[in-house]
């Protein structure tokens, strides 16, 4: 009897390679242009693919961007949900390292999406995911602290995390994901003292 997994279609190597090439070219074009200024012709010329191949996978350039962002969000969610609360409480760097590995693996497109011609909606979705996953855990962890200032602290942490990612990408990920995770964990743990 066929397993449900057997019915799931996994894209073959050529499809993955084609999509990766289009994604890479989109990231490159987004460095100098807004999404609405990029054409399918530009993308296919740059990636050395024909338009028919593009349309096998995407409706238009916006669909390519949307699917790319969705894939990254799904990976980001999986990274944040990999560890239980107790593990995160004692070792937040484990989860942070997962996130930084994801950022590094997708650095071309993520640096573009959080950059000058980036997508504010993408940034807000990422921050919402972090807020949803981490806020309840941090409230539980630090509920004995001064909750009057918790929202200010958490807003600061969210902005700081985005700033750390931008800094890291701008500096070509010079620190390893584990090194950056430990630095960020230290900032989290020592920064919470402001709530005393």
C-alpha cells in the first residue's frame, strides 16, 4: 500500500536549480530596482532561461517574490519551533543559531528583502513570527520583572535582532552563526536587567 509520503511530489534537481537561479537573479535585480520595475524578460535573460520555463513555475515576478518569501517564512517558523520552551529558556543560542544558519543560507535574497529596495511586509511578517513565538516565552520567563516596561524592552529586542541580521549580512556574515548566536544570547540575558 502506498504511503502518503509517496504521493508528495518533491521537485527534481532541475526544478530546484531553475528556481534557485531565478531567485538569485531576483535578489540581484532587487539591489537596484523596486519589484514593480523588474520584468520577466529581465529575469529570464539574466538567468539564461526562457520565458516558458519561468511561467511553468510562476505567474509573474510578484508571484516569484511571494513564493520565495513564503518558503523563507516556513523555514524561519520551523527554526523557531524546533526547540521547546524549556530548552530555549536555558539555551536561547540554540534557536538563534538555527535562525542565523537560515539567514546565512539565504543571505542573497534576505539581505535584499531587508535592504533599501526590500519588502516592508516581509520584515513585518518576520517580526510577527518572532513576536508570536518569543513574546509568550519571554513573558513567562521574566514575569517577575517590571512588566510595566516589558513592551518597551521587547520592542527594543525585536528591532535589535533585525539590526543584528542587517549588520551581519552587510559584513558578509563574518561571524559564524554559532558565534553570533552566543553574542545575541548575551545581549538578551544581560539586557533584561533593565527591567529590574
